[in-house]
């Protein structure tokens, strides 16, 4: 009763202090006569350190129930296993210590689990409230405050004879989103687009201030920036919004923006003169087809990128091996390489997100270079969620001369609703999906809601060796091995480099491994031995 409230986020410092004082009195009463022994002093210090940490980060304890349960066991054991056998308040036998520790651990599991669920529900409700109560229109006070801010920026630029550029942004066809998906979906998109714009401006590293005007409209002020600099940042913003997928209630939506840009002129009397030109420019972008940027009266067409040359790319292969029998290769993992003419050799490419047609070409090229046709293809999150990529790989998988087995490895996860949708496209074509780098780049909290839509996970030892000792590494491998077993997933241990790594994998019952112990990535060859059955 005295320990558990420390895990709850909601008590003041005075309340926590009172709880700590009560705990100290109870600790002293039960340990009377042994308070100065090294074991009791150490147990008290461990208890105090854990409680301070729990009070400082209560939400982390509730978000990570495993950690909270471990700390609960330590706290209970530190108390019960250091009480003298004949304490002033009771006689404590060995079985009493164990029973009390186990009982407290069980009680803590139930309590922390309940609080954790409440915390998650509160967060979900808060997000729903934020979306439901979002009002696209500014209040009169907020509008006046905003107008004053922009007017001050205009006056400062005039007095200092500096530059100021104003952009007006308007979401295209936003009323159709409201009509098709509902008002809540529209609010969710507006909030998410605002976040995307802020992130894009930050990435563009420009001095910019955003002001929401009305519903789907937004203004961005660029102090001390000319039209050229502002337009470069706005291109980045438009591209970020255009390529982002907005998901609400398992529905994915894509949006674009029409943008109008103008710079302050010496003939402008007030900020309203600048606003009018920016608004006129927005309307011109919309009249000319939307998803455009107009500078005053000049419509800027989207930049058409020159076709890229992927002729110097090819797939190297690194095997995935079975630990049964004579370590037979069961899969080729296909890894992109690019020929560097300056170095005269193949190197890691700067760009991995090749379009579907090029991935399909390279895959067929790989098939022509080996008789062993079981492949894993690495895809980025952007490639994986591209339905054209799923269609291109699916066509190869179902072709009469297609591979015996074709899997995709996803290096970064996508949202759970999108994962559900896109994974079905791959599975319908007989393509299995693996999540790569679980436990390092992809944490359990991140992937746990996606596990139902994949066929396997890959745990990369090499990503964790530097910052984890052998004990921690073994614990992580054991955890992910169990996660795979609980979800009926294939488990591949990657980064196996030594005989000791192989022995460790066998000890854990790992069936499939990969790493430099078996060979580095190399050009495909018809001499590669594998299991075709």
C-alpha cells in the first residue's frame, strides 16, 4: 500500500514526501536492530534510488510494464529479504519472504496494468477531444492578436528597409474530404498537415512564422527573406504535404496545397496590401489546376526531375542459412550496390529508394545470374507502402518463370492501418513480409501493433553490440525470439560473426541465421548452393 502509489503520476511533492516518510517508518520498524548492517543499508539505498526514479518518470514505468514489474520485484525483495528473522513486529521465515515478494509482484502487475490501460485510454481520448473540438475558425481575440503580430512584422520591415515575404496556403478539395470522410477526419487532416508544414519548415532551416487564418487556410511570413528563398522553402513544404499519407480511422488520405507568394513592396501602405496579392496568387494557382505555387501573377509549374540513371545498380546477395544439418543456404537477401567509376568498384549507393520498375528489372537480372531463386528484397517504408511496388513485385512472384520464393524486408514500419492494407496486397501475391532490425531501429512498442500483418522478424546483433554487454544482448535475443514464437512468426538472427554466435543461436533454438560468419554480400553466382525444396 505504501510502495505502489509511487508509480502513480498525480501526487504533489508534499504528498510524495509524506508517503516516503510513512515508508521510512515502516522500514525502520521492521528492520529494527539491523538498520546499520551493510545488507540493510544497501537494500535501503536501492529502494530509495528506484523510488526517486519512479517518481521522476512515472509515465515511463506505466508505458513499460515489464520495467515496472521488475522494479516492483526488486523493491519487495529488498524489503522482505533483509528483515531480521525475529523482527520487532513479526517472525519472518524463508517461505514468508518468498510468499510476500511473489504476492506483491502479482498485486503490482494487476495495479500497474490497470493504470497503464487508463493512461492509454486517457491519451486516446485526449487526442479524440483535440480533433473533435478543433475549430478551423480563429476566435476574435486570436485573430486580432495574429493581425497585430503580422502588422508589427510589416512595420519593422518597413522601418528597417528589410525584406518580408508572405505566403498564403490553401488545401485543395478540402470540402470533399469533409463530405466523404466526415468532419472529424477533416479536423484530423488539418492538424496533421499543420504538423507536416512545421516539420518541413524546420528541415528547410528558414526563419518562418506560421499563422492559421480560417479552416484550411494558412499564412506563412518569412522575415528578412526574398521571394526566391521563400519559394525554395515552400517547394519543400508542398512536397512534404503532397507525399505524406494522412490516416484517420483506418482511412488513408492524400492532400495537396495551392500556394500564393508575394514580397512586400515600397508602395505597400499596410499589411493588407500584401495579403491581397498573396490571396490573388492562391486563386490563380487554383484556377490553373491546383497543387501549384504562384508568385504574384506568375504560375510556377512543378519541377520535372530529369530521369535518373540506374544502369550502374545491381543486387549483391548475402545468404540466410539454416542451422539444421550442414548450414544450408535457404534465402538470398538482395542488397543494392552501385558501381563507382572513380573507385572502380561497387559501393553502397547514396539512394536506395529506386522506383518499382527498376526494382523489378534488378530482380529479374538477379534471377538470370543464379539458379537459386529464393529471395528477400529490402524496401524502405516509402517503397513498401507504394501500391505500384506491390503490383510490380507481385507480377514477378506470380509469373511462370518467377522465383520459388519472394519475400520483402521492411526497414522502417508504416502506420498500423496502412500496414494492414498494404500487407494484404503482398500476401495475395504469395509474398511474405519481414520486419527488419527489430529491437534496435524498430522497438517493440513501435512494431507490436504490426506483428499481425507480417510473417517474420529479423533481429540484428550488430546494431546492439556496441552499447550492450553479453547479458543484455542475450536478454534481448531471448525476448524477440519469444515474441516471434508467441505471434507464430519466423525469426532470423542477423549479424552472426563467430563460432560463439552460432553456438548461442543454437542454444536459443534459432533456426535461421545470417552474417559475416557465413560470408559477406557478394555478386550473385550460379555456384551458390541452396535448398530449392
